[in-house]
């Protein structure tokens, strides 16, 4: 019996790495190699073949045949959320992380993060750098509102640059049939978390996909992004500077949705102190006070139309 098979039997599995796979022949090997080359022993890789119509299913099986740390789940095509949920259901690790199969993880990322989690069992989520987001100095949040607003977690809700305690997913799953699924899921996980830590160790290499939903988001997709943010604002009792900056971020999404769909704004109006915003945000906040959100959205649409025609 191979060494890693013995680990599964006699020792608790520390980390489950869930990788949904769909039409990624060109990048799949790079992704898998990046997680197998981590300086960590007690982990498993769960490849979710989401009904990929190319050679990816065979590639997954070939990897599993070569390395006993890899398991493969073949399933019908159900989308990213459904694939992640299938992996969560099969995960054996104390902790779960996700990697999109066109991305990859820098070497020696997971080991120090798992070591940190092992040193403090009350940390339920640890977040490490991705793209332009670096966390310096490292911070521990015990109040999730502080993480969301002051830590501006709403700007980096990605699931892939975080390691989660598996217990957080006991009754939480990614919403199927929706885009921007991470924006729905992270707030639910934060409600159950005791501590969140951000760290400057490790790096998640996000590879821009020009065909992805973020690059080609239409009005319908942006509505799905707007709704969870609008719900958070509607249910919040905060009114400090960090909250107001968050509101201005969501207001921009609302204006984009109105411009693309013409539908009545769903974002509630919020009082914004002029001392808490700068630049163009200050002009938008002033217009919000004077005109109201619906008229502001209409004005924004007219300005953009005139600007495009010149």
C-alpha cells in the first residue's frame, strides 16, 4: 500500500483541495502540478469532472492513476457551484480549499497556512494574497463585520484564495444556477466563523479568462451580483465610514445594472457623509442626496450615453 494511502487510514486528513474541471485541457496539468508540489503531506485533491466534453475526463483519470492523493468524480454538467458542492460532499479534510482549473497556486503556499490553522483552532478562515490584494500586516478578525467593511472583504470575496474549516459547510453550499456565486456564499460562512485571518504568505495565481463571466457580465449577471450586496446593506445597522465606502461601491454596481436593464433600483438609499468620500464618489453622494437614487441612475445613464457618442 502506498504511503499516502496509509496516511488516509491512520491519520486525519488535513486539507481537501477541490478542483472543478471543465474544458481546461490547456491549463489542467499546470493547475494539478501546482497543488501536488506543495510542501504538504496530508492532503487530498478532488478533481470534479463536470461533464467536460473534451479530453479532460481522461486526463483526470490519468492523474489519479499516477498519484494516490488524487480522487476523481465524474458527473453531469451542472456548473461551477454544483461541481464545488460535489467536492464538498466528498471531502475528508479538516479544511477545504478551492482552485479553479485555469489558475494555479504558488509553491509552498499551503504548508505555512495549515501550520497557522493548526496553532489556533478557532481560526475558521484564512485568506492569502491573490492578484492585487496583499494583506500586510496579517490581521485576525473576531468580528465579521469588521472583516467585511473595514477589511473590505467585499472586494475579494473569491473562494479560491481562502482555506475554510470544513465544519462551516455543514449546512452551507454554493448556490447553483447563479453567477458570482462567491458573493452569496462568503457572507453565509462568515455568520458561522469565529475568526478570520488574512496573511501575506503564499499566492494564488488568478489567470484572466476573457470568456469568463466577470469579463462578459451583462445586466442579468450584474443583477445577481447586486442582490446579495443590497440585502447586506438593507439588513445592516452600521453607518460608519467603512460602511459608507462599501455603500458607494455597491451604488456603482446599482448604476451599472440600471444602465444595462432600466429596471427600478433595488438598493436602499443611505446617508453618506461628505467627509467619508472623495473625488467622483463625493459628487455621486451629493447627487444621491439631492436627486434620489432613481434619478441618479438615470443621470448616470444619460452621461454615459453622451460620452460614448463623442
